[in-house]
C-alpha cells in the first residue's frame, strides 16, 4: 500500500532562516511526486512535480528534490508570506495513461515570523 | 483562465438528510477528481472521472455516495443519507495531463 509521511508536522522559522521539509514515500512504482501549498480555507495550490530520482525544481525561494525514497522541499530565506501548510503527494504507476489518484501526506504546517 | 470552482462553500445538514456538492472543472480538462479531508486526517482520494466515465472509484467509502459527471463537464457528488462521519472538506480537482488543480473545497458539517 502506498504511504506518504511528512516531517516535521509543524515548523516555526524566523524570517530569513532557511530549512527543509521532508516527504518519505513508499509506492509500488512512482509515477510522480507532487508538492502543494495550502493556505487556511483554500484548496491545495500546485507547486512542483518530480518524476525521477535526482530531479530538482525551483521556484522563487523553494527548491524540491527527489530520491528513490524521499523528497525534500528546501526553503531559502523564507518570508512571512511563505507561511502555509505544505503537502506532499505521490501517484503510482497504473494501467491508465490519462490521469491518476494522488496519495497525500498529512502536511507540514510552516510559520515564518518577522 | 478560471480555476476549479465548487458549490456550496459550506453546508450544514442534519444526519439522514441529503446533500449534493457541485464541481466545475477548468475548461478543457477531461480528468476530474474528488477528494475529501476529515478532521485530523490527510486528504483522501474518492474517485476519478475521465470525461463522463468513472475511471477509478476505489476510494468511495460506501454506497451512500453517488458521483456523476454529466456530459463530461461539471460533476456532482451526492451523499444520501448523510452520517456524522461524512463531515469534512470535499475537494474537487481537474487535470489535462499530470498536474491536478484543486478547487477551494466544500466544508460539510453533519449534525
């Protein structure tokens, strides 16, 4: 059974204090690993998709990396507006080529203080 | 481009009543998904449509839940009769290919 575990559950950072969020996963065959950001009362907002070990993607202060067992979301010099819950999700290789279910972790709640 | 929209944003009903949630996907997206998050748990997959056909409904909890997608456009998720454990936030997402874009969710409270 696919499993996604995120750590830590909550993280408090000072503005400018860089850190990393972890997503460990177990899946029969990885089709893709996704990072989303979720603000209170809103739906998940897409950030990155990673497909194979060694792949990296960047967007502003965020950088996502992938190994065969885990993914990291690195946050460099965070600002208060980066405060949100960050969700990791995986999809497994299945017969269909036209879309696939996401299996989510519980998320990491990030608070960045001025 | 308009995003995924969901209606209503909140719904409060009594146990045993019926509720219908609606999702309008991004125009042109053939794939439509329903997910839900119950209190303290992670977001869980319910089902997946490709156009008007159910591709995967392995996450549907029981036969009190009925999803439809008329003409491959908007989708509805009906809960009948609602139970207390159905309370949570129901998300809809749509995709053209890999990336799923989520709506704001419907918060359902069953009293």
